[in-house]
C-alpha cells in the first residue's frame, strides 16, 4: 500500500485524467477499475461545473446553460480545486472566459465574470471593524493622523470598457428583455459587502481616483 500522501497524489492525477497508477490500486469486479474512476471523475467535473454556475450567474445568463456547461467542462478538465472550499474555486475563471475563443463574439463576457467573482469574494469576506462618526468624534488629531485608510475586506475596484452595471442588471431574474447599449462607454465599479450582501456602486472619475489612491 502506498503512503497516504502518494495515494492522494495518485488519486488527484487519476481524477484529472493522468497516469495509470490509480487503476492499479482499485479493485475491479463486475465494474472495471477504469470504469469506476470514470464514474467518479465525471461526478467531480459535474459538481465543479455546478459550483462555477452558482458563482458566475451573470455569465450563465449571458451565454445560456448549455454553452456555460461546455465552457466550464473545458475549464474544469485542467483546473481541479486546490482547496476544500468550493466558493474559493474559480479565481482564474474570468481570465479563462476572456480568452475562450468560442465566446469571442461577447467581448464583455470576461468583465462580467470578473464582476461575478468580485461579488462572490465580497459576499464571503469576513466582516471587519469600521470607523464611524462616533469613533472619529472621540479621537484627537494625533490619533486620527495615525490611521491609514484602507478599503474593507472583500472590497474591489473594477474597471470595464462596457456598461457593466447595466449588463448585470439586464441579467437579473425578472429583468425582462432589456437592451443595453454597449457603446455607452466604460465604467468603474466599487464592489463591496454591505450588511449581509454583496453590492456594487458606480463611481465617477473623482470617486474612482480617490478610491484608487486608498488602494
């Protein structure tokens, strides 16, 4: 029997479709070892594709379920999770989407994926302590200048050449057949956690510059 670390590595390679070591470790009877691995591999890939679908709902809405499943299958085949939390899976999916040649007719799709991922991170960010007016009023000037402003955990500045906020809104359930003018120009969004949900706000040039300086 292999040591546990080697067994786990062989199992991971087998799920990714590489190597025959795993087949030598699996008993085969009425179902061969290869068939058993293929069943488990298929289940893992379907589960990961479903996790991506839950994390990137705007992308799903833009391309449809069938296209998304095909795109996710390509992504999942080469990129198994490196951790146990599925909400942390897919950090490089936006870059993959932007470079996915069958979707080149939707040049804004990569940005939509970036927004979905930013909202996912904001939603799952740990709540932190924020200074409010009551805190500030009780500080001396020396105490105040000792603080360095920073954005809350999970907050992110996101720029796009497209009206990403309107694209997102048009993809929401019940939005109807809304039309979005892609030539309306680019925007800057601040994605953040607010109370118990993830939200974004559109920033003008001055607000974006100020937020960028904080970052």
